[in-house]
C-alpha cells in the first residue's frame, strides 16, 4: 500500500481518540497522522489494537497517511445494540462511519481475518472510493472444496486427557485460502497487478507471562471460553506455557502471512 512515492519519516505523529455515531451506534476509533485515509479493520473477538499492532510499525514510518483504527460493533468499546443482527447490519454501520469520518474522498481499506471480510464488502460497495485494498489472512465468503482433515501420524487421542473433553465441539481444522486461489479471486474481482505469496513470520515472546497473556486473549480465546472455571483455565494456559518454554526457541508461535498486492484500474 505504501507505493513508490512514499518517503520514510520519524515516528512523531498526531494521535486522537473519539467516537462517531453511525446508525445510532457510537463507534470508538483512534487516528494516527494526516493525509490519505486508511481504514483498518480488526478480526473477531479483539479490538482495534490487534490490527494497529500489525500495521502501525509499517505505516507509522511514512508521511501522508491518516490511519483510522476502529472497534467493530460488539467488540472493544463499540457496543452492538439489538438493531444489529447480521453482517449486513455491521456493514451498514461501517459505511455510515465512512460517510461521517472519511467523507467521499479516496481511501485505502485494510482488514485482518473477519475485518478482511468487511473490507472486501466495503470495496465492493464503494469501488470508486476505495483505491487500495489490503487483506491480511482474510475470512472469505463462499463454499470451498477443501479435503477432509486426515491425521497422517498420531498417537490416538490428541491433547491432555485433563482438558480433552472440554473441546469436543471443535471437530475440523480451520482452512485458509492459499496464494494461488487468492490471486485468482482478486483478478476475478477486477484487480490488476496482482501479486500474492506466503511468508513465514514467527512471533517470539520474551517471557512466560507475555506468552500466556497472548494465547489467553487471542489464540486460545474460544477454547478458554469452553473451560468451566478459573482454576481449569489457569491449568490449561499453564500447560501450554510450560510446553512453549521447552521449545527451541522458547515462546515462539509459528505464523504464516498471506501477502497480497493489487490495485483497481485507474486507482493509485
């Protein structure tokens, strides 16, 4: 998204936090910098800090970008009233937010995971306004022909017996689009200059406390919610943290990024 004309600058930046009423929903958001608006949408179950931690180290080094990080309805400091009952309702709130905060000027949109789902929808509704779209490990709509999961090497029951019975509802693995199918979808949607690729991007934590906090609130959030009480939750996270401490290197999570670059004809 940065483009060849971007000039690196120092980290000094203007920051503001505010709420904007969009379809009667007070949407909390934070802004960095001035210039071409960049609306950044986080994934499910977290808040604006998740995607801001991914993008700000990059975008914060360049002048000319007004980075807008909001909390999606029902997450962070943005409530979800009873009027919101579907993804279409969330999209309507986001479009009203754009009208009120960004206006009708050209803008960039970036989204991670579920935020990528809404970012695609915004670009589809506002093709003349959205001049750049970045999707980070996006949630993609539609039915995909994904083979059933098969264990090639295993020792019978997986996981610690102490916790296994709490997670019986998780039957299948998550599946993400690969580089080639993502490129095909972007091309089909009318983008040009499409380039996609997978990149290894492991994340290492400095100590047991920071590792445990991250897996509790992000990676294992839906699993921790299945555990019946604080003692069991602490034991589960403690078990994961002890295993991570024994890894080489310790406290490292194996992430892969699906990188994408594309533009709409006539955009910047």
